[in-house]
C-alpha cells in the first residue's frame, strides 16, 4: 500500500516549550476548578486540594498556603526517596497550582449546588491533570506520597493512591457529613474518567483478527477498499495443525461496518474477533 510521506522535522526545543505550556495551562485548570466548584461546596475529592478544603473549613487556613505547605515537602521527599526523575517540570506543577489558587481565591463560585460542583469540579480537575500529564509532568502532592509508600511497602501504586484519597474522603465525611463524602467520591470518579478522555481521546478504534481461507483476497480488499494496513500473523490451527495465517487490522469505529461487509462478501465463513483499541498511534491514527 502506497502512503504519502509527511515532512516533519523534530524540534526538541519547540516540543519542550509545548510541554511547559501544557503544564502551565493544565495547572491553571486544576486551580480554577478547585476555586470555582470544589472549595465553595466543601468537596474534598482526594489529594492535597482535598486536605486544604478540610483545613479551610475546620480552621480557616488559606488553601493555597496549605497546598504549598504539603506540596513542596512532598516534592523534596520524592527527590530524596525516589530519585531525581521528577525534574523541573513536576516542580513547576507543584508550585504553580497553589499560585493560581491564590490568585483566583476571590472569584465568585460558579455554583453552590454540591452535585454540580462535584461533577464540573471533577471535569475541570481531570481536564487539568490530563493536560499536565500530556506535558510529561505531574502536580505532585499525594501522588508522590503514594509512590513513596509503594516503593517501601510493596503495595501496588493503585492501592496506595486509593488508600490516601480514600482516607481524605472518609475524613471529609466526618468533618462535613456523609453526603459531603459521597459528593467527593463522585468528584474523584469524574476526575479519573476525564483524565482518561484527555489522555486517550473520545474515539474508539477496533482491532480485528481475521481467520479465513482466502487471506490474499481479504487482505487486498482491506488495503484497497478501506485503505487500511494489514499485518499477517503466522499461526496454526489447534485441531488440524495446519498453517492458518491470521490477518490483524485496526480500523476506525466508523470503518468497522464496512470491514465486516467486505470480509463477509469474500468469505462468509471467515472467523472474525473484535476488540476495542482505546488508543492507536501511527500512520492514519494519532501521532502522539
């Protein structure tokens, strides 16, 4: 299959600048979502921001100061116990989020409905964190604490994150009320799903494995009629032990129906399995 060559010159300085822009923009989204939705509705959905919400409600501590007070020591601890892999980009995220929280502290809340606050706060936080992750950094905080616990206890990283965020949510339920804890759980869930969307995207591709006695005809049809690449995998039938090549093809969701029709028209007895491919990189799909 003939493909057009794309002229692309790798520019490390430009790519690095874009990563820093991602960190700054993403951190701003996190901070603004916190001030407009989570803090005014007393939703402590995990992380250092959740701790600052609890301390603001209990003792009146300025959230930005609380976040700096936790983030900076945790960053230093991360460098000491985990090494210097975090670098300047994570330090920027660690410092910049509380900075924007402080700058926007006088902004009027977007809503005083806790359900809307947890939903849209979760979206803003997830959007911001997803953008920061695309900049190959993080905003530090309890994520660093989870990595330290993971290293020295043997618990999985996911378990450590859940334990820390869960402890914050349970504390919120005691400090505020049970509903406050439930709203915090909603915010956590929405945040995680939004991060997935930012990282992976809305689109879902389909990966198909095709076993057919007419490999050449099916392969040519996919190449020419659907304009997608095909990989031929060596395989043997388990019952007959005969050679049965398998065709591997990834198509966009909108092309999947056409792929089924093409395969069925050539070989109605073809065996086809389909799975979702949440992220596909390469020619004809995403570039990064």
